[in-house]
C-alpha cells in the first residue's frame, strides 16, 4: 500500500510488546507459540504482515529478550519445534519503515504506558492519518478489538489519541474490515473489494452495484454492511436450525436486526422471474463451475479439502456422500434435507462441480425466497 509520502505501508503489524512470557509453564508457552504461528501463517496467506526491525530485543521476561528465548533456548523455555517455527515465521515478515517523521517509541495504551512499543507506535502514526493498521498480538495477552492509544508526535510535539485494532486469531479480522467502511469512509468503487475481506464466506457477484438501490451510496453503505454482516454470520445457522422454514428464518434473523419481507405468491407463477434466480457461479478460488437450479439453496460447509471430482452429481446413487464429506446443507423450498435419503427431484438437477481445496464454506444461493 502506498504511504502518504509514496512509500509502502502495511495494514498489519506484529505487536512486540505482547510477547509477555512471564508466569507461563513450558507447555503453556509452547502451545501459545504454536497458536501464534498458526495465526501468523494464515494471516500471511492473504496479507503482508510487518514487524519492527528491533522485535528480537523485546523483553519477554524479566531481564530476558525474545532473542534469547527463540534463538538460544533460554528461559523461559518452550518446545524446540515451536520456537524454531515461530522464529522462522517472524524472520519472513518484512520490517516496516522506521524513517516516518514523528514516529513515537512509547505509547499510552488505555491506562498503561508501553515503553518501546514500536509497532503500536507505527499503527498509531498511520491511524492518525486515516490509514488504519491492525496489531497482531501474542495470545497470552488480553488486548483485543479497538483500544484507545495516545502518543506524542515527535515531529511537532502534538499529542493525539486514536483507536487501534488488536487481534489474536484470524476470525477477528472480519470485525476489523467491517469497521473500516465507516472509519475510512470507503468510496463506492472500492466497496465490494473491501466486502470480500469483510464477508469472506459470501460469494459476491461481479454485477453487484449500488446503482440498483434507491438512494445515494453514502446513505446506503452502512445499512448494506449491517445486512451483509447478519447474512454472513447468522443465515446458515438460522436455515439449519429452522429447517429452511421461511417464517422461522425471518424471525431468527429479525432478532439480529434484519427485517425480511415474505415472498409474494405470484412470484413463482412467473417463469421469467423465476429464471432470473438461476445462479451460475464460477469460483474465483478453484476455477470450478456449477449451476444452482431454481428453488434451491446451496451451502458448501467446512469439511473436506481434497482435490478431485465431487461425487455429488446429477443421477448419483450416493448423493449423501457430499453430506458426509463436506457437511453440505441442501435446502429446497419448502422442505430441507440433510438425512441419508435421496432428495426427491434430484434427477431434475444439473449440478456438477469439484471440491475446491479451500477452508471454510461458500454460499451460492437465491435468497429471495427468504425475503432478502
């Protein structure tokens, strides 16, 4: 990302002050190192994560620098494999620019003064300029979400307080991205690119546009973010919980602030309108193609990540292998099936796809039967 001065800046940094190993047993420290490395590895699959050039000098125990623990097997001790993996992961991260004018080396985090908080200072510096930077923390500390951080700009001696985001696990990323729509006043051309980060389990069609709404983008943006948040976080659970019954699903989502209207009975009597509900999705993750026919809702749930032809094809004698392998949920209006029985009407489907080797699940669906 270009800096305000044209240089590169990083959206994510590692908070070296969070490496506090005091009071941890060897096994506890080993497990936390593995967890931190898992999170850092997953985060680096999609984003650059930068570190302070002096991160090895961070004090992780009384009189002990992180360098001694990771590279010299000093106390407090941790398992060798966990130490080596964490050191290698950190070594692969680029260092952020230390030449920023006025960059502080200590900050006030809430009521606590943090000395040598170089990366938090980096996040503070950019956030004060409307370039929000999130801090990845070691999971032993409890700082999470948006926290007030104040510091003195060394260039002009001005004190400023901003809120900086802290996370310890990848699932907390969605909260960060969703907050940025308002905090950075994301422009309309950039909305759907950001939405793919904020709602990673939704497939957003390339044809989506705010021009199809009544109202200005500035008036609609926050409402759309709220709607997508509820759909992303609660729709699948609501459909599974209530067996796909529209009225119950509407009530369940209504408890999360999403008001749904029932479908008009006339809609299904109009073939032209029903044809518009066919969804042809070409996955950006796997170059696989499949068709979802009218009256169906398809969820590829977390499960198998193997490559190869998926056994659930039209005419398959064992359609429920998909349920066992993927944890798929197949919903048909007005009934739902997840049992080992072959669903009625399967022979009319023209569904063919292959397993994408990705984590998580993907929704490709017609939502209008639920009033969305």
